[in-house]
């Protein structure tokens, strides 16, 4: 999985959240709908 300056601080305790954040960043321009799905999953895991 790629690394992100925005989400790496989460990786040590919440690797799944870090992975979803990285994927959302990767998809934001190429596939905005997939980006939104990843962000929804991210929020669902937090709550």
C-alpha cells in the first residue's frame, strides 16, 4: 500500500483507516465515485 503524509499517523493503531484514506486520495481525480465510497467506509469504521 502506498503511503500518505495525511494518513500515516493512523497506521500504527488503525491500519485499515490509513489504507482507506490512502485509497481515497489515489482515486480522488481518476474515479471520484470510488473515492467517496472509500471515504464512507472510513467514516463507518470511525463511528
